[in-house]
C-alpha cells in the first residue's frame, strides 16, 4: 500500500500515520517560518466545489479568463540576527496533515552572513523507519538516498547537500518528491512544491 502526501494535504486517510503525525504537531512552533505554513481548511474533499447558479458560473469563467490566478509561492522566508551573532535567513516549506494539523515534513534551508547555504534540512515525524532512510528527487529525475542523522523531541532529521548543479535543478523543477517507509515497511511518498524556490533561495543567498 502506498500513501501519497501532497503539500498541505494528505490525499487519503493515513491511519497510523495520522496518529504519528500528531506527535509532531508541536514542531510547528520550532520555526517562525513553519508557523506561516498552517494546515489546509478541514472538512470535505480538497476537490469539492460548491453548487453555483448559471450566472455565477458565467461570472466565474469570465473572471478566470480575465485574470488567471497564479499559484502562490510554496516557500516562506524569515530572517533573524539571533544565530551566533550573525544575521541569518531561512526558507522553509511546511507540509501538514489536513485533518489533524500535525506536521508531516518540514524543509529548511538556511543562509548565514559569511557562509553559504550548504544543505537542505528535512525533518520528519517520529515513526518513520530509520534504517531505510529517505530518498529525494526532483520531478521525474534520479532519486538521491540520504540517511537520517539525528532526532530530538520534534522529529528525525536528514540533510541533502546542496551544490550549484542541484540548486539550478531545484530552481527549474516543479515538485520535490520524498520517499520513506513507515511501520511494517509501508511506503510513504510526500510531494513538496518548488514554485517560488528561486526567489526565496536568492533572497537568503544575498547575505553572503
């Protein structure tokens, strides 16, 4: 059985995963940026639509054709001067369970004045199967396997090293796909979004 998780929503009931995700709800307070990525509205299918009168449908169609809505950036950027006396900026994307509000995955890249952003930090909830680690790929590209390196009360952590080639691919990509395993070896697929990655990364990199 494969669970597929998309940004701000899980597309099917997670059972054990939902319960495990609740354990990491407190992680939303770990970063100011993480609090910006709140849970999607609860209740109903994300594909559900309200009934509209013919006139309303016509007005909606006209508004859509006149001003197509652009997808909002998936990354939040926050800056502080409290990291070892240096000014730092962090870009984050927070993926949560739509029903419980529990955090599934947090992606973080930090840029500190005087040093480059060298890694993407990924935090997942307690309950993932640690020995198999985590794989990451951009769109339909080749997957990169990375190991979980440490854990704390907020979750377990893995780091993806960043170089110029990978950053260029991230800027051009549409989805950042993560794969892991949970209890009894069940696969877990989580899709993060890459829209807005370029401007956010350029902002935190401008400190250097």
